[in-house]
């Protein structure tokens, strides 16, 4: 039994100064976690109990799909990560360590490499496959901006699973099994999630999907169409229009366009002084050239220019996903000094990429996929107060620079944009990424030489998948999904206790009765948090019960004189009076019902 | 059920090349663990199961003494460890990390500082105490020489507990509770341990004891007397003789002593040419001056000379414990170049410490406690082939250098040396340190400002204890204690399974019967490892069963024709035949009996 008189917990009335989102505020205020450093948390007894329960659900569902639990080190040598290039690709995002002999180590963000090596070490035949391994383990990522408590931490708990198959068909089965396991986990936790297509980033591989918990506090933007398309905004590709005939288009002409600080003012002047015969100029006819800096994994900075239709902003997250493993920053004044030919506000294609007088020295020029051959644009003419009109893509300018990336997904998505699969207009929302599953294919097995003999005695490269699940982040998502203004309201199967017994007042009979009820509930294998603090006011006790969020609260107090206690449902606030002698069986029954509702049948899971 | 046809394990016939001790060899050969880097291991499914069971026992006994489980980060910021000085004192023994903002972090070896800070953060009154917190967590130590598998690893699992009390009497109770909990844990694990007095090293604090598992492969030397004294060799103090009268002793005289490369040859020449009237010269009358180098936490090297009676060697481990937090190395040729006055083989007090012509420039001179005033010695005269006779301590020379440490425990212990408490002669043995408990006192609470209000409203500094338990190391000790030439032989309560069912031959009926028995045992809540591999020879299967070490092995094979199966006791090798229909209840009963034998009563524990 957890007794509040001795339990290592202190509730706080004030939100912690650094907390922005409800889960962060409430988990700290409720004494579940405590900040040790930016993005690094200590787990107090109540927090550890919730975490263990989430881990338990994850473990059961991993075991159910044939997963075998292992545990790998967090501290790993550089070599395998060098073979996969991730030592470089992760750049400043991993913690690097030197040992006393100057050997290079890292704190692993995920473990593809060492799982691959271990399977290579132990297995050699197709008969050994398929194989599903997983671990629940502490992971590290040196986030640039740790925030929101457990939502973006630098030390966190993940379940990471890996499948090993002899062919793509096997991978498809392993991937689907994990996908179902994730759906079952989230259903058991009562956490709604959306499965969206994703980009695989530094992980490599082909198909990948994310499990997002939709919430405005989420960092990920995702889109959905009525026709069933769903993707992380970073993974959405722009439908590329058909090229148009260039012949017959007017010649480009440079014009003075003073006082055009905005796209709108430029469009207004264009319509006033150079009207189109067919329709008015629109913002989408202007080509906006945005200067950004790519930070490559070796920390080198490269200035590039991104051209997007003037009616859209550049979405740095989408751009970053397109140029991974590089990171993206907005260009600063200092970045412009080495390129005096770029006149800010009037940057145009003639100074960029292959169009520049010296393409080798000019910034790379990356274009939105909508800028196909034959489209005509108003854009900067590389002189203050001057724009060029009727600049035609494929005739007057082209994308790319020295390494020839032709187009880039950098423009923001908009409500109503068409889904890339033609399934209708897109709606946008935000969410928290809780799971991410990848069909890795042969990236790691090729890099590290994992092959087995097939049925014909021929060596084949093993096909892999990897499946991440944010355990601590899921705890934060559960807090986001289950709270109100007063505090947390845990689902019964992850709550730190099933029942919170509160003794109020100073009457010894109250404490005796509360103790008996708490003992009785524990005798029925329920987990009980008992507020036995002798000199704490009922108001403080009720406030703590609401903050801590145990699903059923039994209040023993004044009613005892007439032989009753109150049972409160934390979530609904509903209060029922029960006879003190019936309290134990009545509460036990409600807990049992609530727990039963969280169970799902073995075959269940597919959406 | 664990099926060997799919279980992620491969047994090895050969010992791994880097393995010296049985636990290391067998845990790797049995597929329990696998090396990922020096001193860093991956845990395979069987290893993780054993580890979890050991953790379970530790958790139960910690909970039984009021411990509350929490979990702290492994990655911690420098500041608290700077306040306690451990950031410096640990020198190269901790892994240090810089984050992307050049902030200093470490991978914690233990967590005194952050536990202290958290209690300071949450608690403020004597009413909140006593408090017992613990965690079971992955820890890091950058060992100079990781070796012996889990016995000296760089990443390992520890249980670390901390007690917080308002006074010394409270600490004594908390310390005793942990001590009993440790005794109960080891008793439940069937692991004999010796409790010895210890030195606290970089931890600070006063009383401390170690729990050692006695084994010749252990790295720690400990001593015991028949009268009940027991200590780590590093903690043994030498009884200091009474000073003797100086008056009347002969004057020192320097003599040519050619051809005296050894103590024995020096003693022989002394007896031949300068005989004592009272008794012959002995090796113990010579004063051997050994040059060593202290490596201070800031990595600076200091040459010092240690003077010990010539009949004893310098024990570097004992010396290191005496000069902690400095480490000790044998002096190399290069170290001598800055001290040409030291003539190797003939070094004597006249060139050392306070006796030197320029004491500030001379090496510090640390003396064995036996070198009390009035003792007379033969020792080097700082010239090739020359020794000084009748050099009298307190008259002709003294210990120490600039910082005045007078004596040092550096001489080796010998079988039969007197116990410091007068309880009789000491016997020596070796052991593995599995637990180490410390009365920290106020070291950390003072450094970090942990105070509470006492009953009189006065601020008092909290008194702390810390209690380490090597979980992964205990697994290795269990393997050391439970193996034979053929493999492991786990105690039933930590074995990866209770029963190993082996189906031999090619007969489908055998596999059907074995499957039924395995299912039947599992139906009785036993953990079953079933060797269902279809094309593996009985010899290989038996060999694997003996290597893996599950305590009960059921062999289903030829006997099936006459309706019997064999039940083998892994440890004794005893084989009994049982009717196939009785196999499940018969084996279940034996497992239940074996498990019952590992249970101890709530009050048990004290030795």
C-alpha cells in the first residue's frame, strides 16, 4: 500500500516555470517526474509505477507477435555506426563519448547496427528466420531544443524492435505484425492514434509510418484526406503539373518596381502596369526566393536558395525532411556577406545555381515541384527595386546547382491542397509521434554484411525492419489525453494505483475505517494509495487526489457517522454514497469493470 | 514457453578468446550475454531472464525495508558532482560527455549527489524522515582494465539505495536494515558471502562494509581472524608498535656493500661483516624504499617513495586505497630522470622528504607504520654499492614530505599477521565484491546543503547512507558458484526456466509426448525451455542442456516405448525414471520443493 504520509512525493500548486504543455505541468506538479537537466528527468515512485505499467502492455504485445526481449548497451563503440554512416548523419544530435583510451563511443539513439551485428554473429541460415527482437531501454538524443517535459527529452525510454527476414514478403509480414501490435497497444491504453505515412530520415529504408496522437500541442503536422490518405506533412509530395508549351510565351522583361515590399504590393503593381490579357496576376504567379542555410552532418554551412510560389511560405520542417541528413536554419546577415550579388528582397534566378554567371560559386537553387517547364513568373531581378516579368521556367532558368537536386518539398501545405494520391483535399492537424515503423530493407544488412544461406545454399542479404515506440513519450501523451483543469485522470490500467482512499478530519474512527477499507481493497489485489496524513486539511487532500488522478477515490469522513463513504469517479466527477461495509466489494467491482474494459481479444487490433 | 527451435540463442563449443574466468566463459558460451565492446555486454533472452529474477529478489528485499523505488538519469550534469568534488576525484574513471552546447555531463557511477538534491528539493522537515530510496539502474565506470565479463564491466546494472535520517542513530538503523536486506538477498540466492570492513574511497563517509563472495577468481583480497575480524585487505590497518628508546643505540655508519642485489644477499653480508650482538640481522631489519608514482585526479604525476620493512613487498592495491583519490603506478625509467640523486637499488632516507638537502624538491617519503621511533635499520645510502647501518627512525630520519602524511598502509599483508583488533592471526582469501554499504554521514548533505527543520524548529544537516549492490556482477558470481566442467547449474529461483524438456530422436511420438509434457508443466505455471529442434542429435541436445544449466531436465526419448521419461537433476546428475503420465506432477512437485527451499521467513536474515 502506498501511504501518502511516507510516500516520496510532494505535490506543487504552481506550474514549473519551464512547462508549456499540460502533461509537463501536471506530471511535475503531481510528483511523477522531476527535471534533472534540460530534457533529462528523474522518475519518482508514482511516475515509475505508471511507466512500468505502460512497459508491461508494450511487452505483452511484443511477445504476442513473437518478439524476443533482449537488452543492448546504451554506450556503444563508433565502428558499427560508422559503417552505416549514422555516426556522421546524426551530426550534433547524438551524444558522443571518448573513453580513457580516446576511443570513440556514442549513447545510442537507436540500435539497428548492433542488432544487425548480433544476428550476423549468431545466425547463418534462412531456417533461423524470421526473427523478431526487441528491447525496452533508455535512449539518448542530444536534441537542439528539448521541450515539453517527456515529449521531447534527451534521455528517454523506447521500445525498439527489429525484424529479420529472408525476403521482402517476410518483411511485409513482420511489418504488419508490428503495426497490429501498435494498434493493440494504443487501444489498450485508450489512446487514439492516427497512422500516417512518414519519411524515414537518417534511418534509411523504404516504407515507413508513424503513429501520431492528435493534439494541438504536438510537434508534428499531419494531413488527411477524406479518401483515406494520411501522412506526416514532411512526407507529403506535391503533385507535379504537366509541363506547358514554351513556344509563344512573351519574352522576359525587367521592370522597375519601387515600393513593393510585399508580394501583395508587387501583384498590385503588376496588375496596374503590366496587366495580363487572360486573367489578373496573382500571388501564385510570383516566384519567391528564400535564402536558407543547410547545416551538413560535418557541421559545414551551405547557403542555398529555395524558390516557391509567392502564395506559400517555406515550411522549414518539410524542407529539413527533404534535405536530410542536413539540418536547416534561416540565413543570418553574416551568411549574406559572401554573396554580395544577392540583393535581399530582389533575389532572382539569374544569380542562382546553373543560371548564375559562375554556377560553381553561386548558391544552389532548389525549386518547388510546381515550377515546371513553361510556367511564367514574376520574380526578383537581382537589383534593388527591380523585378523580372514573364521569366519562363525551362527557357530562362532552371533549378539546381552543382549536385543537381532538381526540386525540393519546401512549400508549406495548405488546408485543401490535393492529396498526392488523388483522394481529395487535405485537412491538417497536429500530433505527437508515439511510434514509427520502418521497412529498412537491406540498408543495414548490406552495410554490415548480414547474409544467410537460402534454401538453395546461396547467400542472400537479410531484409530488416525497425519499429520504435516512445514509452516515456506515450506516458506524456496519456497525460495529455487524460486530464482536466484540476489534474490528471489516468486510465485504470496505467494509473499508479486503482483506488485512492482519503481519510478526512481528525476523528480516529475515520482513520480506522479508512485503514480497514484500504486494507480490504489491498486484500482483493487492488493497488491502493491511502492518504493517511493526520494533519492535512480535507481541501488539500481532495486537491491532491484530483491532481494525482487515481481513477477511483474513496472518501471517508463525516458520512461515517451515518455509516456511508463517498466513491468518486475521478474522470466523470460522479459521486456515489455506499455503505461503509459495502465499500470494499463495491469499489472492487467498479475497478474490475474498468479493467475489463481495457482488455481486448487476442485477435483484435486491426483498424 | 521458450522453444529452442526459435529462441535467439546459439551455444558455443569454444571458450571466447578473451575469457579467463568460468562465469565469463559459460555465460558467453551459453548465449546469455555477448560482448559489444570492452566491458560492455548485450543481454540475450536467457541472460535477461536471469537478470530480471535477480532484480526481482533485490526489489522485494528493498521494499521489505521500506525502500521506495525511483529511477534517476544515467546522464547527469557536472554541477552536483563538482560540488561533491567527485567530478575531480574520479579522474579518468568516469565517462564524461559534452552536449551540443559544450555543457559538461557524466555517465553516473553512483547517484549520491542527485538523490541528495532531490530530497532537498522535496523535503524540509524531520517529520519526512527517515526516508529510504533506491533504484535498479544502468551505471557506468570507465575501468582501466575491464575484465572477466560481468565481473569488471564498464556498463553494468546496480541497485543503489540511499537513506536519509535526522541523526546518527537513525543512520545506524537504516544501515542495519540494508545490511540485513543484503544478507537476505544473498541467502535467497544461495550465494555465500563474507561481510568485511572496507574503506570508503572516493565515496567519503565513515563506516563501510563490503559483501564479498569468496572465490579465487575474485579481485579483492580480504582477511579474517578466528576472533571474528574480517576486512578487505585495503582496509586493514597495521598495529603500530610502541616507540623504543633511542638513547644508547649505535651511531649510523655507511658501509660498502658490493654484490647485494637482493635483500637476502644484503642480510647475509650484514651478518658476516657487521654481526649484531643480540641476534642475527633479518630481512625485516632492512628498510626497502620503493619508488612509485601517484596519479592525481587532475592527471598530474607525483613521484613518491614508500619505505617498508624488507621482508614485505608493497601491495599496490593497499597503497592506492591509502592515497585515494590518487591512483598508483610503478615508477618508470622516465620518472627517475628528474631525480638523479636517487641511485636505484640504493635509495635511502637521506635523499627523501624532510631528510633531503632540499625537502621541497625531494620526493615525498611515506613510511610503513612499523617504522616507529627507535627502530634501527639497514637501508640504502644513495650511492652505488653503499648501505647505511643502524639508521634510527626518529633520530636519523623521518617520514613525510611537504604535506606531512606520516605513515601509509602499503606493505602487503601476510598469512598470520595480527588482526588490528587483537582478535588473532589473519587468514587471507580472495573474493568478488557484490555489495558495498556506506555510512556517508554528512559529506553530501553538507556539500549540497540538504537540511531539515528538527523538532525544535532548528535546521539540521541530514545524515545519509548509501548502499550499492552489483546486480549484473551478482549474476556472474552466481555462475561462478553454480557450474561444473560441463556448464552452468542455476539455482531454481534465478534459472532462465524451471524445466528443460528435451525431445530426442526422430520419432514423432517423442515430439508429441515432449510437447504434451512441456504444455502440462506450463499449465502449472512452470517456466519451460523446450528443445524441440527436429534435426539435432541427442548428444548436442544433452550438451546444450548441461551448458545452459536449467535445474531440472526431462528427457523424452527411447524410454517412451516402455512408457517412461528421464528426469535429471542438473546439479547432482541424479537421474530418475518416471511414468510418462506422471511426469508433469512429479516434476512440478520437485520444482515446488526446490523453490520452497529458496524462501526465507520475513524475520530471517541476520547472520
